[in-house]
C-alpha cells in the first residue's frame, strides 16, 4: 500500500517568526493523535534551518521548493542539493508551474534537477499540469505525457518508484478553482498509466501521485478518496496550521 503524503508548499511566505508559529501549531495538532499520512513542510530557503530544528525528533519531513543541479560553483543566487541535504531536507519540489512560467524552466532543466536530487539523496516531487487553454482544447493528457516523458528521461525504474509526482492543473493554483475529485482522479490514473508505459506496472504502482490546486479541508476527503491520488501538494491552505491539519486529517 502506498502511504499518502501531504506536503505544504509555503512559496514566498513566512518570516522566521511566522514559520515558527506555523510549525509549532502543526506539531501541537499532530501530537493530539497519530497521523496516518506522511507530512512534509516546504518553507522558503531562509526558513529551512529554523524549521529543521523545530521538527527534529518529530515525524514531519522537511522539503525545499527548488534547487539547482550543480553541487557547488559560481552560480550566484542558487542553492545546491548538497546545501539542502546539509540543512536536513528530505524532499525537494521541482518543476512547479510557477518555476516553469515565471523563470522559464524547461523540461530538460527540470530533468537535470531530478537526476541531481537522486544523486544527493533527495526525493523529488515533480510537478506536472496543464493550462486552462490546454484543458479546453482536450490537450491535457498529451501535454502531461510530454512533461512526464521529458522529466523522467534517463531515470531508473527504482528511482521513479521512490519519487512523488504532483498533478497541479495550472488553472486551479491559487485561483480558488479546483478540479473535481473525478477530474483529478482521472488525470492521476492516466499519469500512472503513462509511467507504466515508460517503465513498468510495478514502478507505476509504487509511485505516489499527489493532487494540488486549491486543496482545502472542505474538499480534501473527496479528492484523497480517489484510488490513484496518494496525497496533496497544498499551497495557501498550508499557511495556517488549522487549515493544513484539516487536510492531513481529512
């Protein structure tokens, strides 16, 4: 059985004081009862060390929101996989639509980052998803298939079985719009089928697939009940402990 994984992507939010309050709230809520789902928090780079200290000796995992593929060098402003593991990261989000759109990250670059993540013992959370125009043109699956083919190129089946793929329809990120549970489940099923075609059925069955896009406590239970959805990548609702815990416990 795949263990569901709920990851909070804090994006460019929280100073150190806010991060501390948020994590302490999550810890207090988790202490009230054992979480059946894996919990990951992904603060900005400036908060990683502080959050790492706060979640020490808990079951909460630390993730980063991005990284460069080189371990070190003259790459001003970048953060390396070695730096992430050194601070205690277990996961790293790669290929988020905001990185693709605002910073022109290509599938080829994201693929390099995924390979580097595995090289330095980080588990990548690969984000894929279509725009509203692509959905309306019935191009959702062909577009996501192309992202998967390029993003997973050169990886081993063992590596793919260990990673996480997050389906995030671009039109549902931060808009308040959410794919229906059926729409999300249908695409996640197709993602698993594509991974099976690229690798094998066993790899696809081991892979965890999240849904992301305006997930909140009120819709989490229905979304997470879909057989091929193994968790959620949560944006805005991860910035308040009560909202985040409502998803974790849905």
